[in-house]
C-alpha cells in the first residue's frame, strides 16, 4: 500500500510552512491562507487550518542505510525525541531503525529506515532522501472495527500486532498504526493519543482509495465506488 497524499489539520499554518520549507527544506507545492502542501518523496503532505486541531503521529520512509546520516542531519535542525538515551530506536522485530522529532504543532514525526526494503542510497542525506509517507497514526476506541473496514474495502491485512492495544495494518510502504487511545499513548514521548481527523489517498494493488478518519471512525471510498464501512 502506498500513501500518495496525507491531509492533516493545523492551528498554525504559517509556522508549519516555515518549519517544513525552511527548517526541513521540503519543496512547497501550494499555499493559501488556510492551506499549505509539500512534496515528500512520492507522497504529498497537506496541512489545512483548523483552530482546534489536535496532534498527530506520522512516519516517513528513508533509505535503509541512512539512519545514522539522518540523525546527524536532523540534530542540526530539531531536538531529537529519545527513548531514554537512545536517539535511534532499533525495532528489531521490524528490522528497522527510527528517529523521532516534533514539528510546530507537536505532531510526532518519524523517519524510519526499513532494512527489508533494501532501498539503499549512496547520496548525501537531505530532504530529497525522504522517500514517502509510510505511516499515519489512528487513535481509536475500536481497533478491530477499523481493521474490518480497511480489510473489507481495500483487502489489506495486519502487518503486526492485534486488536487489543496496537495494530499495524498494511505493509512497509504504507501502514495505518492503530492504537487503543484509552490504553496507550504515542511512543516515544508518551504524549496523549488524540483521535485527530485526517484523510489519505492510497494506492493498493493498482487501485486508488480515499480513507477518511473522522469522528472516531474510518470510512473508505474506492475511486469508482461508494463509501465502504463495517
């Protein structure tokens, strides 16, 4: 599954524009008073204004061999969110290494090097090494219900976890990271997990879908069909 566009909401569009364009150096695609969008590799990140928007967690794939280079690059720009003293988190079960930081809305942004993808690079690390948005966090009361909706319409499966506290749905190119917001908080900061509304456009098995998370439930549309829910 590939996330082609992620739309999230922000109470501070101007500050986010400056952060993503000037601090991280991402290419800005569009800008208005109430919206700004950026190119992140093969994906687009779109931020729209909402006064009462709450924070998110999302992840960006980077080349499999660039976790150390990414850390050095990021440390000159942002404060690294650590687990204890660890700046690079080794997810052995996923064969991946990740680095976390905040943007201007206290969204937890993750750069993750997934060794299984074998997408090594010999280029110097910079914003052009952001490959795609690969995760969006879904803080919910009912993980199993969200899974059933995604499975029924998009035919995607569980990558890791279960329906109790944590479930990653999709594959290493694109994952819905579902957590039970009443039992878990976001790693590694232990920030409260809000059921923040979002929209994603995804490609799965050659078909395009729009996934909308609003009012605590996922809804899915195929480009040629109606809305799917369970």
